[in-house]
C-alpha cells in the first residue's frame, strides 16, 4: 500500500494559501482524482494550445520520447525563456506520443496560483491541478520548499511526469542559447528520487510569453509565420547517473542536469546558423 502524500506545514500558510495548498495536495495525492482531472488537460487545454500554436512546432528527437520507459516517473528539465515553455513542450510530446504520460506536475511560484482565487480556479480546471507544488520565495522557503521536494519525490514514484526549470527563473539575456546558472532545487529532487527515475532533457526556443502573438503567427500562411518553435528532446538519463556525475551534491547534480540542456542549446544554435534565410 502506497504511503499518503506528505503535507506542507499548515501552520506556515497564509491567506488563500490555506485553501489552495490543501486542495492541490488532495488532487495530486490521489490517483483517482488525478486520473479524473487529467482529461481536462489532455482533451481541453492541451488541445486548445496545440490548435493555436501547433503550426509553429518544429520537434526534434521525438524518438527519445517514444522509447522512454519510466515506471518510476520522468523529470523533464528545460530551459526557461517564456512563461509557457514546459507546458508547450509537454503538449508537443503528448501530441506525438499520447501514451507518454497520464499525469503531470509542474512546480510553480506560488504568487498567482496559490495567492489568488482566480489562480486557484484556473489551476484546478485548465491545468487539471498540475501547477504544483508551490515554490515559496519568502522567508518560509527554507522549510516549505524542502517539503515540496519530498512531495515531488512521492509523486514521481507513481509514474508522474514532473516538468522543472533547473535555472529557476526566466532567462532575459540577449543570447537565447546561453542558460543561466543552475539552482540546487533540481539537485535535491534527483538526489531524493528513486534511482531509476528518468531525466528527459529538453530545449525550446521561438515561444513567446505573449500567447496572443503566437496564435496570430500560427494562422499565417507557410513562410510568413516567423520563427518556428523548435523543441529538442535529448537522450534520457537515470537519476542515479546524474547524482554520480554531480558528486552527490545538490548543486553539482543540478549543474550536471543543466549541462544536458546546454548540449541541446548548442545543437539548436548550430542548426539555426545553418538554416537558409528567406530573401
């Protein structure tokens, strides 16, 4: 019998968090509720975003997704340039390989989804509760974020897909192929995860934080849509391989994981430089 999902310390919650955190823990801690909410994302919001952006997708390495076997869960690691990077990367993978995953979670800064009622409602409906667990940036982060990593480890053991940005924050530099410094959070996660959790490196570029602008480009004629959304999937690695590569140090593990994304960034950069330019 599986252990119950660990809970965040209720005594440290404030305002809307007191309702949002228990609600999302309930959904993500129950196989039944997660299975019941997944179709809202799979047939609803996923189909919505792929309809409005799918003409821009240029996927690479989908064989790595098709061949992936991960009964103990998948950690999808990706660079971070727009608000939608992981959501669209997961949507592209499921579009091509419907059996890729049946439940997913994306650790998210708590500010909107856990601090406001509209954020809570959007999380429970449009994302089927997948914007979870909340990541705290205030004085509570030392304890609550560690508890969140334990929750993610428990979710992964059920075969969940966890999408996470090792950089922790969006890159805003002029060079989109240069990643920021890795944060130790993903290292803590992989060190506490089952050894056979699979880590799937991904790199995405061409997506905008302005989804309306992306949708307008999507429906233009071929050749007039501007920059394609390139999505690269790299060879997956076991969590214990990255733990060993990082010397069992959370920061070292995070750096080893981020290096996998940097290799994909280099491939995209080279491909972009060799791409024929329109007159």
